[in-house]
C-alpha cells in the first residue's frame, strides 16, 4: 500500500474512533463536543455516518472481527431507526440527555469501544474542524 492510501486509512480510523467515542459519552460531555449553534444530536449522528462510511471505503475496516462488525452494524441501525421527520423529537438537546434511544446508542457505542479496545475517555474537543457561523464557549471554531 502506498503512503497516501495508508494516510487516508489512518485518518479514517482516527476520525471513526472519535465519532464512536463521542457517541459513548454522557450527554453533558456530548454537548461540549460541538459549537452551541449546531444541533448536537444531529452532529453526533452525522459524524458517525460520515466516518463510518469513510472507514469502510478506505479499507481500514478489513481486519474487523465479527463482534466488532456486529456492534458497528447495531450502532448504524439504531441511528438510522431514529432518523426521519417522524422522529424529530429525538434530535434536540433535551432528547440527547433524556431519551432512552440515546441511552441505547451510548451503551452500544461503549460496547463497540470495548470490543475495539479503544480508550473510553471523552475524545478531544478540538479535532481541527471548522463550523461556519460562530464559535462555542470554549473558543472552538
């Protein structure tokens, strides 16, 4: 494998891990990972979706165990089942903190972290992303 391909795999793996670790955190931590002007629940799901797809497309996922694949699939299915206009009430800060659906997502994400043997600590807030429209209280743009 050439260096650019390996670099893409490494980025995809790191960002996918960030997305899963962010989904596993308590709601009060999740709220701090994104600027105040975005829908936190939506951003959590979008991060997972983007980096889940990129992770698999890059080939970084080729050595996953069946258990790891099952947890990834479960997490993807849970988030997909919460999507749609009919589930709009699930995509608020209050829902992120109080709805059982988000508790289930956090539990599944933590199970995946344990299966992957990743760090269970909250992911770093600054991952280099820029959000158009403002900055959050910590100064993260």
